[in-house]
C-alpha cells in the first residue's frame, strides 16, 4: 500500500488559529501543481476546517446498528471487519471475491478533505483516507457494456441489531452511473484522520461521493456489481418520492418535507447560524458537466 497525501496537512496540524492560513497557503501551492481540484474543489475559497474526531465518530447514520445518531457508535463494535472481502462481479473482465488486504496492497491511499452533506440538512467536513473508486474498478477491468455500478453493504443480522427492524429492505444498496463512479472525486474511504475507519463510519471500506447527499455514500461494502441497468437503491425503494437515484446536493430543490437551501454544521453548537448549502456541495466545477442536458431544477 502506498501513501500519497494530496493535502499536506493532517488533522494533527490543524489548530483552530493556524489552519486557515496554512491551508490557504498550501492550496495556493497546490493550485500551481494543478492539484487543487482533486483536493476538494471549492475548498480553496472557504478553507475547509475539518470537524473533530468526536463529531465524525459519534453522530452517525448507519441504520444496521439502529436509527439513533448515537446508536452506531454504541453498537458497531459488534461488527467483525477482518477477514473482509469484496465481490466484484457483473460486466467486468476479472470477476471474483477480492480480499480486502489484497485490494489495499494494490491501492494508493491519500487524504481528501471533503464537505459531507446529509439529506437531513446537517453537514460536516471530514478528512478521509482512501483511494479512487476508478482504481478499484480498473483492477477488475470494466467492460464496455457497463453503464452503472451497484454497491451492497454486508447483511449480517447476528452482528447488526438494527436489521431486526425492517426500516429498510436489507442489505443496504446504492448505485452510481459509471461516469460518476469514475470521477476522480469519488472515493473508497478506508480511514479518517489518518486512522483506520471506525466501524460506525463504515469499516473497513465505504463509498464517499462528496457532491451527493450522504445516503449515497454506502458503508461496509461487500459487493460491487457492474451492469447496464440502473440498479435499485435502498432509500429510493423505501420512498422514491423523497430519495432519487441521483440525489445531487442542490440548494434549489427542496426535499418534499424540508428546504435544502441551508445546512447545520455539526459541532457548531446549539445557536450556530445555519450556512448556505452549495450547488453540488461545492464541487460544481468538477462534476456539473456530468449532468449536461439534465434539468437540475427537477428532483431526480
Ligand atoms: N450505509 C449503510 N450501509 N447504512 C446506512 O444506514 N446511512 C447513510 C450513509 N451510508 C447508511 C449508509 C447516510 S443517511 C449518511 S448521512 C451517511 O452514511 C453517514 O455517514 P457517517 O455516519 O460516516 O457520517
């Protein structure tokens, strides 16, 4: 496993006073190298200050461990994450069950500090460690006929108390169009803050699609299937009127039950001002072209 750090600062370097200037200086340097966009799009303008370890690991959505925000932190220790393998199948040249350790031996892990925006209108800034999904797909060899990528979370009721309740049709399923999956921003995260991913955050590997609502970022993945059909996805199956397949962050398109124009940044305290939500969560320059010809004012 190789390490490539696209952000020269780790969380250890981030002090409330110093980080803003340091990060701006580094972003300026990285822009010169043409790395700015990979490191997180509009972050050059708003100097992303990561949330705390405590915020990121104690306020979670992982319904397999319960629907309360603190249930995953309380229960996800029950999950066995080693050994772990990921089946990659469908329209690929080298289908098979890939051992997580073998995957890690091939991948280049880097740090990406991304905005993370939940459809429930809260948000965080998370320093992820991971590799590009495109690199994993290349390992399996995507065939020309493939148009979509489907993902599945582990379904192991003996270790997942939340699955006793049929809040969703388990296993948790998600999907992307192939060009979305191949976008350099699309990450398979294996860590946060330079440490292995905690179970409540989706150990040992989860998807991170920073321009989409958080529910697209499926946790603890055991299967990736390439197909020419748009795959069914859990939240869309559960309530298609409220959760579309695309679910790109868009402040102009309200959820049927609440506005998406603003968000509450976790860790800001009870009386913190809500902040405006950015189009494509701030990654418009990198991803807007994927949706040329689609009416972005419409719910998808
Ligand atoms: N993946 C699985 N398997 N189960 C889930 O309940 N919740 C989703 C997503 N991935 C979820 C999941 C939702 S709604 C969000 S907002 C993010 O995970 C939360 O990620 P975090 O807890 O790391 O912040």
